[in-house]
C-alpha cells in the first residue's frame, strides 16, 4: 500500500498565513499538519508516500526531504500550477503503482485509523470497485453534506445531484480521505486539471464505490479560526495523538 498527501493548494482562506507558508506546513500542537499524516502513515505500515505541491513547493520539499527522518520514502510530485485533486493524483500515478492507494488531504486533521487502508484496498480488488471514501458528520460550514452510505456503498444524494434538496441529517461530508484504484483516473491525461467529485459520483452511480462513516474527530483546517481551535485542542490535551 502506498499513499499520497495532497499539498498543492494555495490556501486562499488562510491568507495572510499562507502568503509565506504553504498550508500543509502550518503547525497545530507544535507539528505541521502534513507531518501528523506522515507519522500516522508510517505507524500504519505505509512508508512509500507521494506529496504533490505547487504553491511554495520548494518549502515543502525543504521541510520534508526524502522522509527518512520519519522512516518514510517521500517522492515529491511538483506541479507548475495546481491540477486540482483528480488532476494531481493522475499526475502522480507513475509513483503510486498499480494497486489501490490511500489519498489524504494535506489540510485536514483526523483520527481515522489509517491501517484500515490495507483492508479496504483488498476489498476494492476483490469486488472490482474503483474507490472507497471516508465520510464524516457535516460540519457547520458544510451542512448539507456530499454523499449517502447504503450497506457500505457510496450513494449520490439525489439523481439530479442536488445535494441541497436532501435534509442535512441524511447526507454526510467527504472527509478528504479515500482509497482509489488507478483505473479511476484513466480518462485524465497527465497535466490535466480535474476535480475529484465527478469521478466519485460516476463510480457511485455505477455501484463501484464503497464508503464508511468515521465518527471520530475530523477538522477541515480551512480558516485561521479552525487552525487556532485545533491547535488549542491539541496543546490542551483535549485531542490525543492518534495511532495508526
């Protein structure tokens, strides 16, 4: 199992913090966001990691190096301009191999058990599914959610795709954590900008997408206020270092 951490975003809502520091290197609890992920991946037995970057990418490379200080092997997939989520993954496929791989957004903090990725990857291959998404309770800033779960399958909220038509309690929010087969990105040319959501919705419509509901802690660290709140929770001991 290999993994990719998405770290190419500009972090507009985090400005001015991200004018000089890429968002994945912002610290919470005294540790950069991206390093929380690296440590947990290694603890889960996932040591081959791809990190994509665009904005201030040289600073990410300088901070992480080859990953050896954490027992990881990091490959840096540089993008001249950010390719969005699916485009960035497609660009990195040569380093991700032919088997299912785990992808984690670089600007979240979550205590989901990353060891689950090994089991999920095997399930995707056995069922000939394309992807598996981790969903979480809807945060205040995203009350209508993204997808439903039905007997372990990822389900689009409505046939029309109008998420707002669903009661907030039904749909759940995509966490930014997923396990994907390389074939999910077959139609995306390297260097092409492409979002991930349409691919997940197509796979869900084809009934080739799995999902699970993570009920633990998850934070989309998208604003300075959320960064401060997470940092406070970690420093106070209200949140503990997750394992695996």
